[in-house]
C-alpha cells in the first residue's frame, strides 16, 4: 500500500459563503485510499455545498469561489469545472438521475466516452464522425458492472428499468472511468428497495477493497454504521464530529446532527389550550400526494382549532406534499374533513371557498405574479374568491375592479408587515426575497382565512425578515384565532413557533410531539423511516 | 441478490398499438376507399408512386436528422430548398446541363445551405422549447430574403447572362425557369422499365446511398451525441457534450441535404417555379413523414418510404375520387390539401397530449400502492 | 499531438473544398450545354455557292432530331464540346440516301450554334458553316406553362383575386 | 437642487429603460416609417393621400389585431389560429347576404350570425388548446390551416344559391371574391366621414374600433378580465388562487375568435369584397406581427400595443410601395413586408419570456 502518510483526499479549512451568508466554516477531514466515509447532517447543514466544491461545480465559481485547500495525493487541486474533478479521479453520483432515458445501460455508462473506430470521413470533419465501437463498449460496460458487483442488464433501455437499476447504472458509469479514485454517492439508497440497498452496500465494500475511496451521504444512519470506516457529522456549516464508525451509534449521530445549545431555544409560551380540549378542525385521512420529489403516502393527521402545528422532516420526505396536495396543486387522493365538511381534493377553488389559505414554498413559481404590481398580488385571490375589492354595476352584471380599495388594503399590509418597496404599484419581481415572502403572507391574510398553510416561510430570506415573518404568523394565530400549519425544514424554527410538531419521514407521519421535546427526539423521528 | 428484477418490458395492448399507428391506418383506409372510386389502373398507380418516390424521398430523408437531435420537425428545410434553387438558377444561366448541371447546382447550394443552416440553428438555440414554430417562421423570413435576392438582386447585382430567365424589366428571375435540358436526366441515367413501369434506377441508387449514410451517421459519435441531446439536453451537457453546437450541426446537415433533395426533385419536374416551388415543399414533406407513422420525436427511414407511398397514393386518387363522389373536381383538390394539414395537426396534438399523459400515470400508481399496502396490513 | 491532428484535419478540409471546386470546374467543361441548329440552305462563301440537297435527316445519339428539306431548320440540344451526329443525305427526290458521320468541336462560349449542313459537307472553313444563334429580343412574358407537383393550392376556381393579405 | 438632480437621473434611467423595453427592431421600424413620411413629399407622393391610405388601412385591420389581445393575456400565446375566427366571420357574411339582407343591416346581421359560429368554433379551439398547453402556437397555426382548407370544400358544397354570390355557370359553389356593393361596403367608413381636400378620415370605422377597444379595456378591468391577466402572467398562481385556468383560457379563445370574426367583417366593409377559399390562409401573420411591432410580447399585450402596432405596420405597408417606386423605381414593398413582419415575429419568439411561458 502506497504512502500511508499522504492521504488520498485532504480537505483543509474550507470556507464558503453565499453573498455574505456563511454556509461552511473551517471544514477539515482526510480520506485514505479505499476508505469509506459516511457523511451525515440535516438538510442545510452544508453537505451538498461541500460536495459541490469537491466536484468543482459551476455554481461555486459563479458565487465567488471558496476559501481553503483541497489536496489529492498531497497535491493542491483547483477545479474550475466538474471535468477537472473527473480528470483528477473524482466521480459523483447525484441525487437526481443524470441518464438519457432512451439509451441502454451500456450507452449511458459510456456516455460521451464511447470507444470509437476511425474512418476517412473523420479525418475531414473531425473526431465526431468516428463510428462507435459497439463491441468494445459492451466489454467496458460489462467490466464496470462486474466491478460494481450488482447484476444489471447492460442492454436494457433506461426508461424500462426499475429505479434501482437506474441508480446502479449511474454508479457503473462512474466505475467505468479508469482514473476513478474517489466516488461521492449522494443519497444513493433513497430510491432503492431494501434488497437493492443491501446490494449497493455490498458493492461499496467491494469498491473499498479495490482501493477506491467512497464518500457516502445518506440519512439512513444504520447503513453508515454497517459500511463506513469513518463518520463525519455536519451541522450549521461545521464539522461537529469526525469519528470512526465502530465507536458510535445511531442515537449518538442523531444527537450530533440536530443538537443545539439549550439556551438557544425560545422559551415556550404555555399552549393556549391543553391537548384534547380543542376541537379538531381539520382531519386528514389516508392522504396520498403525487408531488415529484415530495411524495406523500397514507398520511392521517388531525389539526386542532387555534393551534400552530408544525410539520418538519428532511427534504424529499414528503412534508411539502401535504399542503400542496390538500390545496389541490398536485394530484392527491384520500379524505380531508375541514370543520365537519369533507373538502374535495384536486380542486383549489373548493379549499379556498372553505376559508383555507396557502402560502406556497415556491414563491416565484406559485406564490407571486412576478410581472404584476403588489396591489394585484395582494388583492387577487381575495377578489376572485370572496368578491372583495369589486364595484358592481348594472345590477351585478359588471364587476369592476375597485382600484382604490385594492390600494388601501395593499398599503395596510405594506405598513403592517413592513414590506420594503417603492409603493404599492411596484412589480413583485423587483422586491427582495424576504419582502416577496411578506407579500405572499399579505395575500393570504387578505383572504382572512380560518385556516392557513404556510410552507417554508423562511426559505432563502435573511435573519431580520425571518423573525418578522414568524412573528407576523404568531400574531395572526394568536390575535385572529386562525389555525396555522407551518411546514419547515428548520426544526428550531418550528420549535420556536409551533405548539405541536409532526415529523414526516418516508412520506408518512413518523410521530407528533409537543414543541418542547428535546431536539434529539425529533431527530430520531426524522431518520426513522427514511427511504 | 437480484430477485426483484422486474420485467418491465411494456406489453403493448392492441388499443395502444392502434393509437400509435392511427395516422397510417387512417390513410390506408382513405386510400382503400378512394382507389376503387378513382378507377385508376394498378400499373398507372404503381408508375406514379415510383416516380413520386424518386422525386420526394431524398427531401423527406433530410428531415430525419433534426428529429434525432430532438429539434422536432424541421420546417426550416425550406431554407435548403431555396439554396438548391439558387444553385439551379445559376447552373441554368451558365448553361451547364444534364447531370453535370445538377452536380454543379448541388455544389453551389452547399455553402448557401451551410450558412442558412447555421443561422437557423443559432436562432433555434435561442428559442429552445418552441423550435417548430420558430423554424416555421424562419422559413417565411428567409423566403423574404430569397425573394429580395432572386427578384431584385439577380440581374442587377448578381450577373445573369441570359434574357430567357430574366424578367423583361431587366432584373429579377422569371416565374418559371425551364430545366428542360436537365429534365429527368438522373432518373433516365440507367434506363429500366419493368412491365411498363419506368424505374428511375439512378435516383434510387442516390437515395439508397443517403439511407446508408443516415444509418452510418447514427452510429457515429456525432449521431450518438445527437440522440443524447435530443432526449435530454441537460444530461448531455453534464456529460460534456456541446449541446448548442450539436444542435446547429444537425440543422446544417438537414439543410444541406434538403438542398440536394430539391435539385433531385426539380430535375424530375423539369422546370422551376421560382417563387413557389419551395414554399409548400416543407409542409408536404412533413405531412408525408407523419403519414408514414413518424412523430415529432421519433422517425425512421421506414416511416419515410411508407409515408411517401400512402401520402402520394392519397394525392393521386383524391381528386378523381372526389369528383366521382361530389361531381366537382375541385373538391378532391381541396380535400387532399385539407388532409395534409389535418395530418400535421393531428400528429402535433397527439405528440403534445402524449407528453402530458405520462404525468397522470404516477398518481394512479401511488393510489394503487397504497391500496395494496392497506390490504396487506389488514391481512396481518 | 492534438495540434498535429488538427493541422492534418484542416489540410484535409482544404483538400475537400478544393476537390469540390475542381469537380465544379470539371462540370463547367463537360456539362456546357449548347443548342445546335441545323440549316439546310444554299450558301455562298467567297464566290463558291453550295446548293442544299433535297433532304437531310439528322441523327444525334441515334435519334432522329430533324428531317430537313431545302431551306428548313432543325435543332438539337448537346452537352459538351465534342459534337457527333449522323447525317442521312438524299440528294435528289427519289434518289438513294447516303449516311455520313460528322464530328466536330463546338465553341465553348456560344449557347446557340447554327450549322449550315451543305457548307459543312462541302468542307468549307468554319466561318462558312458555323455562326452564332442570337435569339430575337424576348417577347413580353409569354404565357408560360407552369408544371407543378400538383401541390399548387393557390390555383382557385377561376383564379381568384390575388390581393396580398395586408 | 439636490432633489432636482436625483429626478434627472431617474428620468434618464427611466428613458433608458423605456428604450430597452421598446427594443431595437421596433425603433428601426418607427424610424423607417418616419423616414418614409419625411421622404414622401420630396419624391412627389401626396402626403394627405398617403395619410388617408394609412388611416384607412388602419381602420380595416385594427380589429383583427385587437383579436390577438385576449389570447396573449391568458397565456395562450400569439393567435396563429386567427383564420378560425375569420371563417366564422365569413360564414356570417355569406349567410347574411344569402338571407337577403342589404345595406347597413347586412353588416349588423353578419356580426350577429357569425357570433354563434365564433362561439362554437372558439370553444372547440379552446378545448384543443387546453389539451396541449405549452405547444399552442404551432398547433394553432395548423388548426388555422386545416380549417381554411376544410372550408374550401364547404364553400363549394354548401347550398348557397344567391346569383351574385355563386359561380354564374354552375349556379352553385361560392365565388372566390364577392362584391359587397349594395351590401355593407364602406358602411362604417362612410358614416360621419370627414373630408378635407385630399385627406379623408373614416370616422365611423375608427369609432367602431374604438368601441371594441373600449369594451376590451373595460373587460380587462373586471373580475374575469383580471383573472385572465393573472392566468397569462402565472398559471400556477392563478390555479392556487382557485381560478379555473382552463375555463379562463377557453373564454379568451372564444373572445379572440369572435373578434377575429368582427375583424374580417370590418376589413371586408373597407375593402369592399368578401374573399373566400385560400384568402384567410395567411391573414394571421400580419396581425401577429402588427401587435408585436406595437410592443407586445408572447405573453403581454395592451390596447396601446394594438393601436401603435397597427399604425406602424399599415403605415409601412401603404407608404413603402409609393415612396420606393417614386424613388428607385423598384417596388420592393412586398419583400420588405415579408421580411419586416416575419422578422418581428422571430424576434419575439427568441426573447426569453419571464415567469411562465
């Protein structure tokens, strides 16, 4: 075995900020040849950013680069594109499949690296007119599949494959690269069945024996323990723990992942009502939602009148699917009873008529009319659903927009929510993220709903705006008695704001706990059913 | 280890098969009704079909490569047709006749086609997602430029020697340019007549060579890249393929081939309708291809041949059949025009709805999964 | 290495372009089309007068393209400069005909060439039997017959008003 | 003082922004038209006649351009399927004549009769466009083409029998062009017409357009109109706000179709003839490019865009032939029209549209 002193990969003092927002600070770790490193941490802990830096992704350079050094075999590297990283022997399997659907596994494994045969035409028009050498392609693909140790058919077309095989195809593609020394797997088991996942773990062990180092990112902590030599836990942009896998356990890792200083927690107010006293205002039964990347399976959940219920969980586990499904934005099935009446699914209008309102996590896509004025954004749903801000002529035949009333209500909310803008006529796309979020809230408040879904209200906005938004929500709940369901990836934020928190994992409700419970409890729920 | 190897080969139901091939089937039906009504003899029909195949197949084949690269039906093939026409106008002004004249016209068309194809490809790269409507408008736009060149610049700036092809006013090309000395020179190069049916052997050889080229091309690295780009631009880009350039090349190849195709088409016609020959050619080629069972994202050489046969069979028999049914000869004329447009409309609609149908399936799957799961838990 | 390959490719490309230009050039030579007119007229050249025979039949590529009695004119298209024809000459009415092959080089820069057959047969010099055909000033836009692929959808019953869409 | 400079700067910025919004091609076209107007007297063209012509053609075409607005507003893109509306109008026109209406009444009846056709065809068209969201423009084009060629058969087959409409010899099958003399030729234009020397203004026709434009403007200020704009601006937002997106789009398509029907009738009253068969084939393109020249984009359009665009487009169409002819003795107007109008559409198609398509 080569030089024990020089590790294959060494990461030194990596720092990265996105426009002043520090996401990584002082990351250090090393990785030896053939070592398997488990990487865990909550969403937003900085794992993905770190991997993007390692893989030389464009987004890093576009946002001002990073500080610190990456050393491979003791040599300092500076990747300007992923191709540099590939050249240096780093391979990465992303969470989203990067496969051509109509190609066979072989064609995908060797995409843009096909072995070729020269011919006369290629001499004139360049290399791209050389013909593919199918025989050699097949050999190479088979070799890569063999290296992986999982049987997949090299001739099968991708879009006829089960999901797991697609994942294996991606891995085989990385393995087919001769220069591969380090393989990064970003949540590879998320889409696999248990058996497939087991096969994958086997193949990781195989790679390790061949001297390929693996960085393995997953939320299935037991997998980490079973396959990794070393575990690195990240939280809030810091490496909080770097420990041999054999010296730790799942509960311990969970604690490191979610643990925070106790004094950071907001002192909880007493819940307005005790559990059991309040009436159930919304009852969700056996809900499924087909929201890509946020699938919900068989969720049943009761929401009590006047509470703030938090829904938390890791990204991609389905917490966002719940409000989007109920509000009819994605196809859903099951039963939702609100205030004693069943609300038909897949029909946004019916939900809004029943005095439900929704602040979407996708501000730009769903939440706002970017090209229109703030007035329109704030008043539109209330106008359409409740016939507010309309003047009637000809006995109600003509329903004329009441510009004055619209301006008044918009200005009221601009004041109340401290929206920073040049006036109520400014177009929504010119505002900053935080202010856009406030406009979304104003839009929902203008509907004067009985029940409000708020999805990721603080995503991508700065600290000041965060506090303002959360306070506005609390105030809205306490003063108007509106039931609020808040969905957020940030557990602490939920714990500060909500009365109860439901944790979604693997598309299902893993458990509901009072907000005052310690973070670790929530952490355990989060990873309980990850799939 | 691999027990859950799912057999996912979709067993296509008969209904699906029918739906996927509804356009060709519809045409077979139309032809089956119209042929007896028209009263044409089989040998006449066969002769006509063979002639029209020789005339059109090359042009239609030029559409295949952009489809491979995921750019849809290339309405911009008209650009190549215009380049071919310019080549022919110049060759006939220089009095280069016969097969040498055709070869010369093709060589002249190459740089023009390449330039136009490059322009077209570049514009299409700026309008990703609506390539078809854009290429369609490009064909109109370049038609304006073509008219400017041929109607005003030729004879005034571009020297034109012979008065016989010039407009009487001294510049601009006449509405018709005679290609009498080129007429069917390629078709008749290797004369062959079987049972009264004349077969343009040399033209078929040229077409055959193009087919071989297309098959060979799809096996080259560039062809592979085009298929990759056509299916998923992002993935192709991540794998290091230069997506924009690949797309431009596909349009350039298509345009150059369309230029050659137009020369072959016009040598069969024997004259050139200077301002209208190209204007409909794109639409009829596309209609023929779609009739052959191709779709916006998938087309093969087989589709081309089947399409030419069915589409032109309809074209030949419709007027007489229409006249027999309604007593008005124009009805049939309009009918076949209508059918050509309707075919494209139907094919486009089917393509768009298919794209959306795939989405709703996922939901059904989830509901089924859940039901199965519940059954399981009840049993336990 | 890369560079060398690139250089070679550029060289090959230049060669291809040159080859295409060369082919085009060859086409110019072998593809030049001429219209050859045959006159069967009496002609007087430097004092010698040549009478036209009773009848001349002209065969080009084995096909009879003209049958000329005295004073008549026929025509044929020809590609290239090496012109070959066969003449079947009947001197007197009812007399025997003589078949004779004639080869000649056509001048490159003439589109239309008039050959005076009697002068040619007599062996007079080129000025005597060969002259350029200059078409009369083109008449106003003759009604030209447009043969289309039956795709003409603009031909409406009775030919409608073609007011362009504004 | 300080405030003053601040204002100046913002004014400059605003001017810059306005210029950017205006777009280079639009600037060139406006400049070109201005140049034509300036050149006209020098090359011996009579300016009042030219202006009269431009205004006349404006009054013929403006309604058809207005027909673009609803569909652009609801996000259905440019209405390349305008021929469908035109066909409704033609059915109304021919039936009105067939039923024996004459004079101004025939115009009114033509509009009334074409309305149910516009609603039925528009509903079908809207239904189709709702099924193929995202690919509207290409399919709209071909729906237009198919319907025109389908109607070519119908014009021959439908049992019209009024002698001045059908072919003289056969006694059936509609003629290619039908004169409107004695029917509604110039009914709007001659109403309240103002004549000053060579200058004449078809006030009635302009008023009719103004009325429709006002109704359009008013509609966009109602609840449904607001919903329509929101659907075009961001369909997901509208869906989340409980709007039935498909229904709103359907309404917009029906409106566009009906306006297309009115548009062709107004065009006919100015032109003096009904044109059948392949005539409606390419009528969508000039209307599309006119509204784009007026400053609209694939998903934004206003009444102002319609007025400016129609004026610029028709100005160029009427001015170029005379000015060019007098200047260089070459009538290149047709070619210029093709290049300008299609170039404008291309420009609009290659712009990246913000937000939803």
